[in-house]
C-alpha cells in the first residue's frame, strides 16, 4: 500500500506489538502500532483476563499507554491479527479512537500476510459522538 502515509516498516513493527499479546483463552493475538505525529511508535497488544470484561484490546492498550505518557497527537494506527482477512476494531475500541484521535486519522487494518485495508476513524464510527461534539 502506498497512500503517502503508510510505511512498509509499520507491518514489521505492528507484528512486534502482536507478539506481546496475552491470549490464553481466545488464542487470538492482536497488535496495534500507534504512530505519533513525530514518528515515534507506541505498541499495544490485547491482554485477556479470566474475568472477560477486564480484557483490554490492543488498540486501547496503545492509546492508554500514549495518553498515560502525555502523548496525544497521532499520525496513524496499524492493527494486525492472524485472521485470513484484516479484522476491524471492536465497537469499544472504535469509540475510544473517536474520543482520542482525529476523525480523519488513518486506521490501517492488516494481517500476517501483509494485506492492508485503509479506513479512517470516522469511517469506522460514522456519526459517532465524542467529547469533541460537546465544545
């Protein structure tokens, strides 16, 4: 994929993130690579819990890490799974991205085969509501 933003290096980096997943129950490893405006990488992985509601997805893992370190400006997020086709974020992750990211920020969905689908935060949650709507 060459859309002027996406970098092939991100595929390797997001797989590094995926390798940190803790998935003893689902065995469905997800990695997220959050790319900051100044081209730094923040990694996220899904971390499961026996109390399923305590599980955190890779996308939220990366965003929480960024915000916890006072990093709030992002260029893109790349998400990888081992699924045959690139998988889309869950509804909760879409809502968190809507709250914490720009609506037009690229979201790259990929798999271990290197297939890439580009969407934006707004594409994934059209007509979404966030704190930006309360200004």
